[in-house]
């Protein structure tokens, strides 16, 4: 573990964080696919459930208008095309009404949120909001059966008992951030519940389910509706 801890920043950068990392290449490919699937994106009003304004500033695409709904930190913006709203994506219409942001959009975008909303009932509520907010959507989530858990970069972590997952989360150096204590580690793993194709298809039964692959294995899955 001490050897891995010493190499952790370099390893995480190589796999996820660096501009030339596997993660960065996959993100670029994902944005290219978004543009391919929605070629009129530059003219669309988009609501992003679970994203941040900073992610859209860095994105290689720019819709006509983006409203970001995030429960904790949507970010700040004084740009006329980019609007942060603090609120629950699983009750997004209410959050948008409370912020006087409107609820009429062309496209719902959600990237790596579905696995963090808190169980089946909340995932179903999120799907209902997606269907209600716009005729088109892109809802991406990491694939449960990819052999490396993507948040901690730990092999098969998602299949361990929750107590073991929490112990790994508390000490594993390749995680995005180290939890403050054992309770925080337990909370993090309880808030992360990956899903498979069957679950995603159940939430979005009329959508196409796309598979993003690494080394021939499905890494993430996306429900897409093009209207």
C-alpha cells in the first residue's frame, strides 16, 4: 500500500486527470459523440442535471443556453448563456421554478449522476424529471460490471460488502479525495451505487442504450433519446 501511495498522484494522473490520460481521451470522445448525436446542439436550450458551470466552460461544445442543477455546488456564472441552480436533480422542476429559471428545454444532459442519487426510488424520480423536462436526453453513468470501480480506481470494489468498501475508501490512495474519517468513508460508498444495462433500460425504456468501451469492455452506458 505504501508503494501505491507514493505513486498515487502519478497513476491517477495517467489514468484519469492528465490531458493525455485515458479518462481525458474518453471524455473527448464522449463530447464528440454528443455533438454527433445532437448536431444542432449550438441552437439548443440544455438543462444539465448534476453538472457544474465550470465543466461547461471547459467543454469543447457550447449550446445556446445551459442551466445547471446541482444539489451542492453548481458553481457561479455571470455569463448570459450559463445559469447555475442549487437544487435536487430528482426534483428538478421544483428547483427550477424556485429559481425562476423556467422548465422548458430542448435537451436534458446528465453525466455520472444516476449512480449518486440514493437508490432505486431516487433514480426513478430522476428519470421522471428527465422525461418531463425535454424531448431529448443524454444520461450517462458508469457501468456496474466494468472490472475497475471508476470513483476509487479499485478493482471490483463495487462487488465487496459495504463495510469492506468503506474500509478501502478510507485508505485507498487512488481515490479522487481521501475521506476525513470512517463515517465519511461509509457515507461515500453508500452514496455510490452503480447500475447495469437492465436497470438503465428500465428507467429509460424508449431510449437507445449506448456502450462506451475500454479494451473491449463496457466502461459506461448512456441512455439517449433524440426526439
